[in-house]
């Protein structure tokens, strides 16, 4: 299950980076430096995960894709995704909520 506990992390950034973040906060693109950094880290992790998935896909035989696709369509038709994917669905909901919260500073 996704963990919603936040942990403090200290990081040192060059002055020009902090100035750019402060500009975004001033323009109300983000509520704070912290919100920007959370957004940037989450975005970067997502990109890294996508790249990892692409690399895995390169090594996956087409038959495996076809089999998984057929299984997914069967589950979708039977309405079984809710049972099997409830943890994934909850994680996606949490990510969407956090994204909306972080982007909600823009008015």
C-alpha cells in the first residue's frame, strides 16, 4: 500500500536553481519551494520508471505481450480489474490527488 508519510530531506541547490524555483512560487505556479521539489522529484521518478519499463519491454518477447494483453482484456470484460488492481488504483488516485494539490497553487 502506498505510504502517505512525509520525511524531511535536506538538499543543497545552486543559487540560480533556487532563484528559478522562487520565480515559480512568486508567480503562484507552486505554493512553496518544497512543493516544487516534490513535484520535480515525482516527475523525474516517473520518467525513470517509464524508461525502465521501456527497457524491460525491449527484452520481452512479443508472445508475452500478446498473452498479457489477452488476459487484461478478459479481466476488463469480466470487471476483475477492481479486485486485482485495487492497490494500483489506490496508488494512482493518490498520485492524482497529490498532483492536483501541487498544481492547485496556480490561480
